[in-house]
C-alpha cells in the first residue's frame, strides 16, 4: 500500500520533520533526571525536578509562547556545536555550513500549501478511497484535513534539503529546541553525504501513474521509499537520543528502557496531542513507522556492526522493504525473498480503469491485522508475510460503481495463509453493512459461523481475544514474542464468497497464497483466480 503510505509520510518528508514533540522533550528530561548536566544548558535545569520520562507536554496544556530574538540568537550559535556532535556520533563529515532560520507556524503551513500540486491532491484522493476500501479509514473521513491538523500540532522542527536550511520553530519551548536540532542536523549531514532529495527519489516511482503494466520487480521495489525514509528518520532519532544521554555517559545501545519509553511516546502521543491520539490506527502507525521502527533498526545495526554499519554503511546499501526495517536480521543476513508473479493487469482488467496499484508489505499486513483483530495477534503473525500486492480499479462505463479491489498475499506456510484468510474474513462484518456468505465450502465451517461462535463466547478462560484460540505449540509459531499469548485464529480454508452492498467479496486460500476480490465482476474474478493460482503452482 505504498501510495497510501507515501501520502502521509511524503507530506512530512518535505520537511524531514520531527513529528512527535514528546520524543524530543521526553528524551531530554530522562537524561537530565539521571543526574547529568551539559554545558550551556542551565535553562533546562527546572526539568530535572520532574519524574523520569515525564515530558512537559504530559502536564496540562500551556498557553503557547514564542521564543524571543535573544533566545533565537543563542540557538543559532549552538547549531555548529550540535552539528559537530552529530558528526562525531554518525561518522558523517561536515562538508559545509548549514543555514539556519527561525520559522513561524504560519510559515510552515504556507510552505506546505505552496508546494502541494495537483498530483498531490489526486494522490491524496486516491489513497483516501483505497484506505476506506480496506476498512482502514471510516467512510466519511477527511484525510487531507487531518494531515494538515497533524502538522500544525506535531511538527517541532525541520530541515529543508532544497534550501539546505534547518528551521527552528518559534513556538517550540527553549528546553526542547536543542534535541530537535540534534535530530534535524543529522538530516543535514545525510544530505551532505548522499544528497537526500536524489537518494529518496530512487523510491518514488508511482506505479499508478505509469502507463506500463506493473511487473513483479516493480511490486518488489514499491516499498523502497518507505524503507529509506525509515533509515533517514531512524538515524536522526538515534542521534537525538544520544544527544540526550551524552551528559550522563549512556548510550541508546545500553539503554533499552529509555528506548521503550520513547517508542511509547511515539505510539500513544501526549495528553495535548489530541489530533494524533484521535487519528485512525493506520495513520498513527504510518506516521510513526519511520521513527519508531527506524530507531529500532538503527540500534540493531549499531549493536551488530557499530557506527559505520548503522550510518554510512546503510546509506550506501539501504534496505528496500518494510520487512527489513521491522526485522533487521533479515537485512543483516541478506535474506532474499523471490518476487511474486503477478497477473497481466491490463488484460485482466480490460473492462476497468486503473485506480491504484502497489505493494502490500509487511508493515501493511501488520496494520491490517491490528485493525481487524488486535496488536498482539499482529505482532505474532506479520513476520510470516512473504509478499503481497493490490490492484484497485473502477468499471469504465459506470462511474457510480464501487471501487473494485484485488489483493494477493503470500505467507510462510499454508497454515499461516489460512490464518490470515480467517482474519480478513472476520473484517467483513465491520467493513460492510451486510456480508452474507453464499455457497458452502466442503470440509470447513464458514467464516461467518466461526466469527459468530467466537463473538458469542467472548474472552476465553485464558484471556484470549474473541475469535482466537490458544496456540503456543502451533506449527509455524516460531520466534513468538515472550510477553504475550500466542494466538491461533480460526482458519479459513479454500474458497468462500460473501454478498455485500458493494457486490461480491471472494476470499480464496490455496497453499501459501490468499486471494481477495472485492466488488469485481464474476468473470474478472475467475480470470484472476486462474492466473494467480497458476503462478503459485508453477513456482
């Protein structure tokens, strides 16, 4: 779902922004509470009286005040000092001076508005409709309105790679400015090392706007920009936390408790970040993905290969999927997953007009499972992902027809494919006003009956969620996290179909592959089934 993620993250990428202010302030306070003090930072000492990990934003919201010209001058003087710190931490050389500018909230919003073109608007609309089709946004949700509101609430500073300028925001409290600069100046060093605009643009190919029929390699490379953004933001987060810990001689490599605390701040927001806290799951996860998972990725690389591996090394040899970011061991081991064969989209969808197409990566399925079931189940199942793509289209002669969708996913085993099929089937009752299963599947209970049974039983004696069964000893449950129960969902085997207000939904499992067809005509669905499962059988 790269086009979808590209919208939320792409808006922020214009700035290389620190999205979650709580991370910067919380990290700084945690370091100060440990007893460390750094030179030239006396103005922060009132923070040391707060409990460890409590950020200023975690108290009652305060009236916004702007920093004074004198304070701004002090900040400008500290830029070179912090840049030198960042260079030492990353091993990335300072090649030239970084310009600096004090910027108002109005200027930030104006910058966004001026740099948004018609293509951005079209992509936003496309992404919004596809998200709604997958059930990841409410049908009456206004995505553009939320993204603008999030920027006004969450952005704490930014580096503009076009003007080579770090922007300090005049409403951010003084005690939070230096950690923010440590983050943003890391982007300046990255820019001087590889040229960020060019480096990031290598993953910006939009398969929807291309007239070319998407290939297996196109799908495989569709997550490149998401993986690269996670590297860029993960490095900056790592340096920011190193800056906070430096006064007490600690490092993020030996401070897992602090890292967990920072990730919690990113995931949950702070009491005054109301727009973020009220956002749908997919948007919160998408916007925090490059920071949260990127930080974990960088820490793992630092542990395994030191500074060189984690900074210059990964910029020279970047990951290309969200799986490699979420599971750094797959990047470090050089894991190679065979690209999925794809159908002839142009021929199979000849009666449709292409609307959107792209990869459905490991991050996407993690959020789908969290949305459709729960986070614990998502953490257990998403590592079993082995590939996926979607193709959305509209009937050419009927503008009022619902958006049609093909979604194909591949898993580590037939068992895991059946489990994902069961979870996806479970979502239909939430996404459609009516979803009545039609026909019978020999040898398997219908998903509708399984869901009804699970819902009626409520939570099991062992505390499992509805629709899930204990399965700690189940085949394929390798590397299950120790801190939660392992789930085995009610599997869905074979082919099932449902009648909904938007047409027919088909979920079909064969071996390690699951095909989903929504709101497509029967002939198109049958053609796609033959092609997809013929490719599966031929591998």
